C-alpha cells in the first residue's frame, strides 16, 4: 500500500508558465509587421490617388494644349481674314472716293474717272490694267483692282443720294480702321527699328506676297504719277507722301532741294552721278518684273526664302541661307565680331551671341538689376575689336560694356537723356561712339570712362527733330558720322569734337550710315527709300587747309551715287570688308546687294515676314546677318563666282576672298 501511495505522478503547477525573452520578441515582430502592413496599405492608397490625380492633370494639360493650338490656329485664320477684309474695305473706299471725286467734279457717271488716290480706279466698264512697280506688296495706300464690279447703269439715279451716305460711311470706316489698327496690330509691328519714328511704320500690315509658300497674288503696285495733290493724303495714317517714282534725289537742276532751308549745293553736284549709275539704265530691277514669275536662271529659291537676280547685269553673286535664329521678340540689331566667328543680336531685355559656323547660342547677357516693368529693348550691340567685350545700348539710356567670358557688366556709361540707338567701336578699341534720340552723339573713352558730347545745334527748322539714329566711326578713327531724323548726315572731328560737315540730300529721316573700308566714302540709308554714297575723302585736310587760309570751304562733300530700287523705307546699310558691295535692308522686307562702284542692283533677297530692321556684313569674310520684326535673325552666305569684266587686276582677289570662306 505504501507503494501505491508513493508511485503517483507529480502534479504540474496550474499557474501560467514563465514567459521567456523569445516569446516577447515574437509578439513585437508580429505587431511591427502589422504596423508596416497598415502603413503600406495607406501609402498604396495615397499612391493610387496621386496616380489618378496625375492622369487627371495630364488629361487637363493635354486638353489645354489642344485648346491653345485651336486658339492659335483661329488667331492665324482671323488675322488672315482681317487682312482680306481690310483690303476689301480699302478697295471699296478707293472706289467710293472715285465716285465722290467724280460727283464733286461734275463728271458724268458713265464717263471714265480721272486718277484718284493711290491708284487709278475707273468705274465705267472693266478697269484698265495699271502700270506696275517692281515687287511692292499692296499696303495701306496701294490698291489693286476693286473686288466689286457693279453695273453703273442700274445705279445712275441713286448716285447723288448714295454719295451723301457713303461720305458718312467713309468717315465711320476710317475711324473704325484706326481703332482696329490699334487693337489688332501684330506684336512684331508694335516696335520698329527706331521708336522715335514708329508712328511712321504702323501701316505695314500687308500680307506677305514674297513668301514662297504662298500662292503669288498680284504684287504689282500702281504708281501715283497723276494723282491730284489734294487726294494723295489717302496713303494711310502717318505715312509720308511718296516721292516721284525713280526720280534722282540729289538737289540740282530740275530737282528741287528737300524741304526747309538747305545749304546751297554747287552746280556740279547734280552731275557727279556716274554715267553707269542705276538711273541711267540697267541699275535696278525693271518696273515690269514680277518676283513670282521670273525665269529660273534669275531666281534661287529655298524653303522659306528666295533671291531674284538682276537680268540686266551679269550675275556675279550666288546666295544661300545658312542659319535661321529664332528669338523671343523683335530682333532690333545684329553685329558680327571682328573675326566673323560670332554674331551678337539684341532684342527685348537680352543680348545673345551665336556661333556663326554652327548657329549655336553661346551666350545670353541679361542685366538682372534692370527694372522689370515694361519692355527694355536692346537697340544696338557692338563687339570690341579684340572680341572680349560687347557693348549694348538700350531704351533705359545706358550703355553697358559686358565682359563676355564672365557674363558680367564691366562698365556702365550713363549720360544720354533718351534711348540709345547706335554704337560703334574704333578699330583700336579705345573709343566707343553712341547715338541717341536726345540729339547728341557721344565719344566714350574705354580706359578712363570720360566722354565727349557731339551736340546738334543746327537742326532744320522744318524737321526740327534731330534725334541721332545711327553712328559710325571712320577706319582711321578721325571722323564720326551720324544720321538723324532731320534728313541730315553730320560729320565731326574726333580730336576736337567740332562739327565739320553736313551732308544734305535725303528727303526723309536717315536711319543708317556706314563708312567704306578705306574711309573715303560714306553710305547712308533713308526713309526716302534710297541710299546715297558721299565722297568724304580728305575731308579733314581740306577743312584744315581752308581754315589756315582763312577761307570757307563752300564746296563740301558731295553725293556721287544714288542707289534706287527699294519700295519702302531703307532701315539699315552695310559695306563689305573689301568695299565691293553695299547691302541694304528695308521695310519692304527685302535685302538688296549693290555694286558699290556703279550703284547697280545685283540681287534682291526675300524671306523675312516683316521689316528688315538691321543688317551686318562680317569684317572677316562674306557672311551676311539680318534682324527682323518677325522675331528672327538670319545668317546668309553670298558667294562671288564670276569676275567683273570691267574690274582690273587689283580687284581679282575678290573671288578668292568670297569663295574661300
């Protein structure tokens, strides 16, 4: 029995077993995993929401882009329709003016009407084809055949009643056109090459008849030889009355001098035009030339440009487009470096530098300290001869000298009272000349920062606005030439700062001047649609000799050549590095190449969709740059591939200088 008592199993304790460290770790791990799982679920949910938002935003952005494209296309279509409607209005107004003029003159309604306004619009029967002038697209003041041809017999009894109604309608339409012109003027036309004369440039809303991508409309502009003086005011608001077609401009027998008192020109000044000048045959494109219908051998065409060559002279040039440089605003100025490797351009708030070989933008210069309100257009740029610095002149009246490598401003020249329109370095880099709308030019010393003021105190009393639009310093650094709004080109002595010459002959503001490489000649371009070549050789020596002898030199420098051919304002001129060519840019959107010895046109280049505001030729070779109101700068390469039969052996090196670039 004792054995049964002591042979039972030992009882286990009923309390829970003691928990060891391993069990605690397992519980914590499970809790951590649950927490991580919950956070992962939350993050996954947030990620799904963000993805949905992203997709929604992308959809909205795509929709907005599509809407913008639709709006842009609609704007283009509206602009095109506006141009057509405006042209229709102008042609209808021209027709109504013809009727009104006939009624006032008492001309029978069935009889042919005399020429009225910019074109001769006959209302009896089909209009006769008008005479033409080369390559001028219709603008505000040039009208083609009327859109509406009506039977005059049906309206004979209503003419007088309609005349009163149409007079009122004409006044309302003109007011409406002015309002539309203010509202709907394209941004590129809001600024032209000189703000001080922008109001004269506002009428350039014509369609681009020179674009190769468009069907060629009737681009022939009837002249105004027989229009009554009282009716020539219908040229569009602010536009000056055009001079007689292809008339020689220098004062002389049979050609009155420009308005306002002018210094008497010597009798020989009108005979200095060379025998082979453009005026005496073959120097310009013929009046009956249609740029869209020329022989293939006289035309070279690219995707968005073309060149027309003068068939009356031997073709010695070829031209090709190398680069198109897009900008974010109007390109006000272009300028090459001395070695021709770089091109500087100026537009709103920035100056850019491009590699002329590749077309790549290498530098952008922006003054962050300048005020942010409104526009600040860079009106002029100029490289220093060593290429280390770039000078910029802007609307804030300051000249900034940039260290190109550091992209920092080295100097600021302050002193002008109005916008700065032109800059030019001397060849030694010591001096820089500036021209401003404040009627002064200044010579700045790059070393000590001092300046010499060249003031215009003799402004024409009729054209008293003598704001300086363009300056140039002669290759020897002794002369400064300045073109101004009062039609006069003035020349100062750099050493003394004294005015030594006034070149008179242009009939409208002078917008560009350029010395020839030998310093003996000066080329000027004007709003009178012409260029002039002035002989300034030995000017300083002649003045000093006359002063030493106590005599006044009344002969002065003389215009020896006129370059005729542009159909609108000449805004910029340049002379090639070898002196062989003169190139000009115009509000007619064209660039013309001229033989500098004969003033004959060799080639007309078209491609810009707006005024060619600035041009420059590379000092190192045959490269042309243009800047335009269409927000583009272009680099072209003209090539000389024929020799001139009339040029001697001393000029034969020109072929190599052009083709070996």
